[in-house]
């Protein structure tokens, strides 16, 4: 009796989940290869600005109420 199961019964996914190049979290289809549109914008803005060293969490620390002229 020969068992066909004995051997290589490894099932690998067609496409490995690629981590977000921005934060490292698992990417989603909506904003592949980023985890969210936020990260995608961050990466995009960096390219537009020409600098590749901008803090990610910035727009979250905005506290409206700063009027200047
Ligand atoms: Zn991300």
C-alpha cells in the first residue's frame, strides 16, 4: 500500500502577503502594496516633495485653533 499523502503535502499561497513598505503591516488589495491609503499618500507625498524622511504621524497631532494673520 502506498500513501500518496506521504511526501510533500505543502500548500503554498499563490501570492505571498507583502508587508507595507511604509509601516510594515500586511498590505491590502485596495491600496496595494500599501496597508492603507494613508501610507500610500505618505509615500507618494515623499516622492513629490523629493525628500525621503518625513514623519508619518503628523496630521494626527493637528489641533485646530492656530490662526496666523
Ligand atoms: Zn502601512
